[in-house]
């Protein structure tokens, strides 16, 4: 069974979601709800360093979140993506839409 754990941490001008596990059609619902909710209210940092699988469903959530963020004046940042996440993002041909950061300090 696939599992996804998400923890939240609020910062000054951003929300950080630390994501661990698999983001796919079985696990994406909670991820989608949180991402869409936060990106409308603030900048969103997704720590994806411990994500072991990112399906097309998960990529769709990320792409929609970038658009929602642009509409509301907020940015989506991908922090320390795992190799799996990096390869999935690069496979879309839209990697330039996902700012990749190494540290939360890069949000400011």
C-alpha cells in the first residue's frame, strides 16, 4: 500500500509542506487539498526530498498550483527534490516553471 505523510510548518511569508512517500492517484487527495489551499493564501514551499514516487497525477497538482499561485500573486517552490521528483519534473518539459531551491532562506 502506498503512503503519503505531510507535515506543515509556517514561516514568515510562506508555508512549508514536508512531504514523504508516494504521490500518486491513490494518495494525492490530501496533498492536493493542502497545496491548493495554501498557494491561494501565501507562498508555498514543498520539501520533496523524501518523495519516492511522483506520478502524472502528482505532477498535475504541481502544475495547477503554479497557475493558481500566479493568479493570487504567490509562488510555489520545490525544495531539495529527490532524484525521482527531479526526473519527473524534467520529463514534463516545463521544469522552468518550478523554482528549485536548496534552503528555505531562498524564499526571501
